C-alpha cells in the first residue's frame, strides 16, 4: 500500500517570553493508503496538536512531514491551503456547518472553492451522491439547525468526502453526541474504512479507539505505542 502520511522526528514547541511547552516530541508516524488509525490519550497529551499538523493547520517546529510523497513541512500558507483542500477531508467535533446554508450547500462548499472550478451541475450531483452515501439525501433542502446532532455529523462527513481526499482526519466525532448517535456515526466511519478510505481519528473513547486496526497512544507529546491488530469488530447498530 502507498504511504499517504509520513512524519519523521516531528516536534512542536509553543513559546512565550517565559515558557516553552513541548506539545509534540520526536513523532515518527506512517499511515498507508486504506488504513484506519486511532489516536488516543489523556487531555493535553498532544492529540489535537498532532491532528492540526497533519491537517496543515499548524506547522511543526522541526522535523519532516510528507503527504503522498510531497514535503509539506515548510509550505507557505497559500500552498498549505491548496494541498489541504485537495488531499485532506476534515470532520470536527463541533460539525462546523453554516446554519444559513442548506445541507446541500454545506456539502458543496469544498468544491465551490476548489481550484478545479467544477460546474454547478457537477457540484450538485456530487453533493447529492455524498448525502446519499451518509443516508441524508432526503434532507438536502433542510438547514443544519433542523437536524439532530447525529444527522449534522453525517452532513459534515458528506462534506469531507466530496473532494475525494486522500485522507479523512476526524477529531472527536462523537464528542457532542449521545451514545446512540455516537454509535451510529462510528458505524458509518467503519463502513467508510471498509470501502477503502484512509482514516485518522482522534478519540477519547477507548471503545471507539479499539475499532481501528492501528492504534496510536500519546502521553506528554510522545507516542507510547503504535499497535496494529486484526480489526476489532465492534457491534454498533447503524
């Protein structure tokens, strides 16, 4: 399998006049095409910082970071935005949907701002196909605030899929959901992995972390373990 993400000796230090905080230390990480990786650890261990660097929202203080063989460690903000839009699909805990737009319009946003400039008909067709994939095509005309939390997260997943990214980066996808909605969303994420999607997910829930065949544990900014296992078949109802 091709390597999608590769990190070598990545460090992240946040500095003030009085203090240095080492958020990440000597991160060595490889994620291959089609892998499902979970990242877990206590609050403040560096999970969100690692995901932000992976998503080109922050730059490492030192080290090398490659996406599909391209060195992205020291890109300009414009170049980082271009690669981020092409290669990475984000799914956030807080959904990050625009309530003034319809569900269809929210899902369409990444293509509307894409450098490829597809026509409106193609964007609509692709957005509807992504909503169909997450079981919400019948809600295309609704506003996000008319949906449940679980449905809003499914819309966010559809939006992340529309540009066919190389990898999905998922930050605490069940953090704002009740257990039933969380199980449903995780069942969908598991199905996306079975379809061949490359997924890296941060979660505080050990039950959901165990769904990933490859598990990474962080403590004080360091990787404690990188454990690959046979997929854990967690019984979750869609």
